[in-house]
């Protein structure tokens, strides 16, 4: 298993804050394997499990906070702590989380006409 530092990009998520503000959030994660044995025995796909867990955590965090709280520097600190704890369960140590996109925005999805 590759234990060097690697990055994973989270897909943009359309989320709504506790105070009803529609936002788009996208992030990048930097991590490395700290326990190869745990990684090999506890998960099948290092990047997949880290991305899925992180997106879920960020979604929960946004839903429980106001726009002012999400856009504050403390949000990234809190997200790092929660994702770091989860990653360690799989033998991965989170080095950093970087928000690459955080904006008030409403997503519109168009479906083809039948």
C-alpha cells in the first residue's frame, strides 16, 4: 500500500445551512497512511472511504450551522477535527483540509425532456 502523502478532491456539494442559505461547498483533503495493517483490514478503498466519510461529515456540519458559522475560519478547524478522527479509524491520518469553493449559490439541475 502506498503510504506517501496524497490528495483527494471532494465533489462540489449543494447544501443548505440551518438558517436556510443555499450554498455550494467543495474541498480537498491531504492525508497519508499511518497504519497500513488497519487500512488493509478495515477498508477496501482508501480514497473512496475518506471522500465518502468527509462529504457526509461536511453535509451534517453545514445542516447544523448558520451561514455565518459555515463561512467562519472555525468551520474548517471543526471539520478537520471530525474528519481526522474518522480517518484514523481506517489507518489514515488527515494532514489538511482546504475549502476550494464555498459560496452562496443555488444549484439548478435540468433533465432532458421526454
